[in-house]
C-alpha cells in the first residue's frame, strides 16, 4: 500500500495518535496532510482524526467541512479510495455529506470519556474484514456530540444496505439501551457509505491499538484496512 494521509485541521488533537499507530505499530508509510492541501493523489487512504477542529464552533465538524482539503477528500472518496473519520472526523464526514445523518449533543448533555464495548455488526467492509461477525471490541470514547441521529427512512436504508458497521453493546455483544453511552439511534457507533469505502466511527480505535496503552482491541480495524 502507498503512503497514508492523516489530515490535520486547526484544533485536531488525535492526529499524532493515528500517526503513531500507523507508522510504529502497523509499519506503514504515513504523512500529515495540512487542511489547506488540495492534492491527495499520492495517498492510498486518508484518515480524519478526532479533536476539536476549529474549536467545534457552531457544532462539531461544521467549519472543518469547508477546509480546502475537504473538496479533495470528497473527490478521493467518490473515486472509491478509503476514507476513515474518527470522532470529530466522523462529524466532518457527516457535515460534508459523505455519510448520512448527523452527530448531536449527547443525550445527557455531558461530555463522556470512558471505555465502551462495540459490536462488529458488519464485517463486510475493508475496515472490518479482519473482524468476526458479532465480535466485541473494547475501545474508548471521548466526545460531547456523539449522539448519532438519522431519520427513520435513513435508518431503514442503513439497515437495508448493511451500513451499520459498529453498535454500542454489552460485553456479551447484546445491543441494548443500557450499553448506549450517548443516545445514538439504533446504538450506532459507526457507519459506512453504500460503496463501503468511507467509514465514520465515534470510538477511538487508535487509543486501543498499542501494547503501550495495554489495550489492543482497536488494532484489528487498522489491520483490516492496511493489510495490503
């Protein structure tokens, strides 16, 4: 696989976490991509990291969506190349129209920072092909606007096209209201587009992908995407 790009917006704070995992844990060639860049031709995959792009003014991802690089990210994704957005990156992808729905304030109206269990609902994607169907991953979340919302018609489409990739669940893999940390509809923790090359997820797999963190469950997502 050619080199990987990690987009950096003003306010991103998980870009170095992603860089470390890709370079030092997966041993892949990776570069930071500044938000003013307008050419992604040299990259095989692009990541949008978590953080608080532009201070999350207006709402998470609403301003970052208009960064110059996003026009190229949209072209990159529409050409079929892999794009993955984590936490704030998920918000940016929804704001840019690459994924359906929106991320609202948590139903508690409080910032949540904890480990959660997510069920691999769809192993049929380039992001989960190394996962087992129904596999449960323990990964951290840290967000104030992680409450995934889509209207009923959109939810039906997501289910019909197997686009719900991750759902908040119990340690046994049961998708239940008690396992939902933010009020997301259908316990959605991550979704993909219909072409299955764009993924957005609220949990942080890069914070659970290194022995240094004593947590490795998130590594399988990166191994799925970067295996070649």
